[in-house]
C-alpha cells in the first residue's frame, strides 16, 4: 500500500473540525442538522448573552488571511477582524508579523510580512489593487519571498472588486522582489498560482497550471491547502485535469493528504451548463465507507478546486448516473454544491 493510500484511509476514519461557511452543503442549515441547537432556558442572563454575541457579530467582518503554516504552506485562515471601511488594507495589515494578528493566529501559523511594515492599498475601477509598502517590506527572509507574493495576492483577490495586484515600495513600482529578485508580473492574480508543486515535472514548457485543494493539519485541526500543480498542456478540459490531480493526490514528500482513492474514475466527460458542473463517478468515490456515502472532506476539496476555474460556480455529483447521494454526515446531496463564502473557518 502506498504512503498516500495509507494516509487517505487513515484520514477517512478520523473526525474533523474543519468548518466551511457559505451556501449549499456548507450553509447554516447543514450546521444546524449536524449540531442541533441545545435547549436554552430563557432568562435575563441568556438574553443579555445573546444580545452581546449579536452585537459582537455585527462589529466584525470574516476575512481570509493567507498565513504560513508549520510546513511552509500558504494557507487561508478565516478570522473575525474589526469592521472597517477599508477591508482590503486591513487584511494586509493583519499579515504583518507582531502586528494586530498576533492575538488571533491559529496554532503553528505565522504572519508573512516583516515587522513594522506599513502599507496603503488603492483599488481602481478595473479591479487592480496597488499596494505601496514602506521600506520595512524588504526585511524578510529570502525563503519567504514567494510566500509573500502569494499571500498578498490571494488575500487581496478574495474581495470581489479585486482582480489583480500591483506592488510598490516607497512609491516606486516593484518589478522584482527586493531580496532574492523574484520577477513580479505587472498584474499578479490567482492565475499566478500558490504553493507550487512541480514534482515529476520534467519539461515545464509543455505544461499549464491548475490549483487544487488538499488537506493539511492533523486530527482535530484539519484545513484545506491550495496547491498549484502542472498538468499537460494537451489536456484541453481543465475540469478533467483538476479531478485527475485530486485523484492522483499530493506529492508523497508533502505533509498533505487527499480523500480521493486512486481507483476513482469519471465515467463520462463532465457536463457544464450555466456555471454548474455535473460529474459522474464510479462507486470508488465512496472510498473506505461501508455504506454508500461520500466523504464531506472529499466534497469540500472537489468544490474548492473546481470553483477556482473561471465560470464554475457549483458542482453536482453523481455515482453511476444516480444523483440520490448522502455525505458522511447523513446529509442528502439533493442540490449542487456551491463554493463556501470563506475557507477554513474553524478555530484550532
């Protein structure tokens, strides 16, 4: 049995605290069914507590911060930040080491921008966010150079009005990073990729990038990690390419896992219509479950990966042409699954 397969089977039977928020399977209705509300005796204290919680919720904004985990991956973590009119600027300020994020950092995560870095963000009507860093920006470790580029780009492009990013330092355009000289494209975007994995790639010139989500962390604190893989340029269907990379799984040298078993197969070409992708799998999609249920981890990774593709908004899953399926929480998959509003919302 390969390392990856062993890791997959082991993960399948573990309980996870990874939480996603959003629509479809990830919505509040699902959470209510998984965690039924406890009976609360109404009294003055409970009413005051509820009011305080509501007021607190109204004063924060859930924001994805792309932080660095203990294995060096750039990973989104959704944190509750103070409500502000400058959400993009605030998000980057919370990436600064020893800054306001210090009290909120999940275990084994660290901020990416050098201490004392100051910044401004200007977003034009074309969706280009121009970030101007102070001179402290150059005080980072050389091995963090690519991570900083990826973190800033992916943190800013979570916002609907940001399509790409441009960097400056002390008012001067940056065409390369100041420490190791990594070239910076004029407009950075998610197409640039994140957590590059070029394992087994011999000739990069005949490949193209796709980003897929694998599972990182450990029991009790799993989270989803975006990884950009290189696939053959001759593969014309990016949806097929994404599914194949999920089935292939992460590099055995990595600390990541996938819940896709290596014998999972698509029985026909994916169908795409009006933002919805329909996938018809063989029964191996059930993995190691005795009952015919689909792992929620697997669904999460599939939906996160496919909705990184332009135009894909929701995913419908079938097994041997049948759509009447259930996930491992007992939830019927009667509707296509949409991308969660925020990723990795659990507290670890």
